C-alpha cells in the first residue's frame, strides 16, 4: 500500500460527492422529513412521531407489512435456489454451454416494467397464451393475477423469471472460482452427486451466496413496477407491497410525511435483515478477511 | 447413473429452462411482426399460429417510430451511455484509491460504500425527488443521469480487480517519475478491459431498466425514457397493441446489443473475478 498526502482523497472525491448528495442526503431527508407533516396551509410542521404512530395504528399498513414479509420469505430462497440450480447446470464447460449461459441471462434485457406488461398479457385469463396452452392441454384456465389467492405467487414466479439469470452470474463466478483440485480430490474420496454438493460445494460458496442473498433481499423488498403496472396492490390487497404503499402515500394521497416514514421504515428493515443475513452466513470472527 | 445418461438429463433440463426463459421474448418479437388485428387472434386458443405468425408486417414498427418512441429510445440511449462513461470514470477512480493507497478513514469510507449498495435506490426515490425539487433539477437529463453515476457496487467491482495488480508495477512507475494520475490513466485502466466491460454492462442495463425514478423525476413527454414512454402509451391508448409490441421489441433488442457485444469479456470477468 502506498501513502500520499492528498492523492487518495482526490481520487475518491467525485464518487463520494455523488454518493453523499444522491444517497446519504436523501436518506437523511427521509429520516428528518418523517417527523413533519403538511398542515392545511401547506406548511411543513414538526409533528414528532405522529406519522409513525399513525402507521402503527393503520391496519392497512400492517397488511402491507405482512404481505411484504411473506413475499420476501418465499421469493428470496426460491430465487436463489433457482439461480444456484442454473449456475450448477451451466458450470461445466461442454458443447453449446456458452449459448445456454447467454440465453439464461437474456431476460435481463427485458426491463422490469416490460416484464410486468408482457407477463400480464401472457397470463390474461381469456386472451393469454399461457391459458390458451393450458386449455389446449386439457387443463382449466387459471386467473393468475386476477385472483386474490394466486396473485402473490404469480408475482413471485414472474420476478424469478427475470431475476434468476442475473443472480446466476454471481453464483457461477463463485462456482468457477472453486479450484479444480478440490473437485478432483472429492471424486477420489468417493463423494459424488448430492453428498458432494452439500459437503464440498456449498461451504465453498458461502461468500457469493451471502452477497446474492443480501442483494436479492434488498432488490425484492423494493419491488415496485409489477405492482404499479399489473395489480395496483390488488386483488383485495393481496400484492400491496411496501414500496407501492410509499409511492401511493407520496403521489396519490400527497402525504409526504407518511411516505417518508414508510421509506425510513423500509431502509431500517432492509438494513436489519441484511445484517442478520450476513451474520447467518459469515460468523463475526471471519469478517476481517 | 452412467455418464451419458446424466449428460442427456442435463441437456434436457437446459433446453426446458431455456424454452421457459426465452419463449416470452420470442413471443413478444413475433407478435410485433403480426398485423395489429392478428395479435390476439391466436393467443387465447393454442395452435401452430400462436407460435409462428403466418402474416408478417412491419407496420407496427413504422407506427411506433412515428410516435414518441423514437425520441424515447434516444433519451434512454443518451442517458444510459452518458451514465456509463461518467460512471466508469468516477467509480474506477475511487476503486483505484481503495486498492492502491492507505489513508485515514479508509475503513470507514469503505463501509459507507458497502452500505450504499445495500440500500437500494428505490427506497430513497421520494426524498431524492424532494431534493431535486429544491435544487430545481426535476424534469432535466441531469436528474436522470447524476444520481446513478456513483455506485457502490461498481466501485467494489473495480476495487476487486485493481487489488490484483502487483504493486511492483506501481513502484517501478513511481521510480520513473510518473505521478499517480498518469499511473491510473496510462497503466491501470488499459489493463482493465474486461472489468471496464463488465462495469459498463452493469451500469447500462441498470439505467436502461430504470422505471420508478424516471417516472417520478421527469413528467414531460420530451424527457420520457423508453420504459416510461411504453408504460404511458399503454395507459393512454389502450387499443394500440401493435405499436406497443413494436416499441417493446425495440427496447429489448437494443438492450441485447451490449450483451452480445461484451459476451466474451463477460464470461472472462466471471472467471477472473474468481479470486475474491
């Protein structure tokens, strides 16, 4: 490592100014603004914890919280299992494997907004090709996003369609980093198939898995576009996720104090979960490396 | 299980997954090539024509390009590419500092970077909008570009790669009298092709994908990026499905270009990033 009186600061200055202005100030504003509320004349007045107290008393907020937590408890493990399965399948170099590697990340090119629109058409009860295929195969057509009982599950599947390939990239780079010798010695010891995967591969994947889990949770906690475009939180609140609630508070009900209180709650919850997830994977003493 | 059997099983799975992942994109592009009144004719009742259009037309594309979609594609490209250029520069500088120097507050600043990419952007969209309103940047390109330039994940990516460059190279250059800017600009960056490619791809796709922030930050038609324009066209003129499928296909096909272009680099970085 080198030392220099000012060069390192000059090098990091542009990035830190950017992060400070566009990340840390808004975070501060969100915490600060959540203590204010607009009065009838349109002035912001300090109201202390009133915005939070109102949220705590609001059953619809608790429904949002419940839906968001259920959504995340299912989608994060599911998406990561899918991504890991994809990564394992394309891990070993063989014929056409580059084609599959590229093919699996193609859904990344479909933006989340387009993903929402396209899948809402694909899954339409009458016009949707998926139901067309189901009827053709002799099955009943399904309501998908139109049903209170299927909407959240459908949302999870659609988000996974788009996300699995993206997270696969990080896990694949982890898998490819495992030295070949370890694989070979495992074979000599007679470890194959599932046993080898659990006792050898998984422990070596701790770091990439931890990174993907944290990043994936953060992304899914903030899922917004499909709810905004397809379901509007419905049917009957079944897909009312936190980020959509914050958006509604700010832009539909013009209640900035409430919206900032929700944003602040989201930030704190995401950070707490991220810290918990990191602890789960990487015990404290290892963290230094 | 014999080797050949398990390979057969593996390829069967690979093909099934590829079909699931790629069919929606295929269907989107095929629909864009159908005459507008054919788009939904075969979708609800499955037949061979659901998959392969028998009647082709480019009408939808000429219609889409006459509307605001051309402008929106330009906006998206302009915003994404500008962010890529600024982002690669700004974040590689920071990554360089963390990889090469020892300095006061280094640990603390590094933790701040990690925190900044754990907090996803969307959660600060509303306070950020308030900030933009205060400095008068709402409805400008700057509002779309500037917040996405500095990014913790990209700094981290560069840091990881730069750390692997042996320090002897720097020592030799210092002996020859090069200053740190010259070392960064003439030695480190030219060595970093694959990392720059990966960072560019990540920034590009992130900006191309952006929906929530542009929706909030820009309200005028003139500044609508492609994702916002498509969503607005959807709600305003429900009926024009032909134009929707054409503009959506354009948005997807343009986003594919850098993937095919940088594919080589990408696979390579996945492997070199290996040493963590």
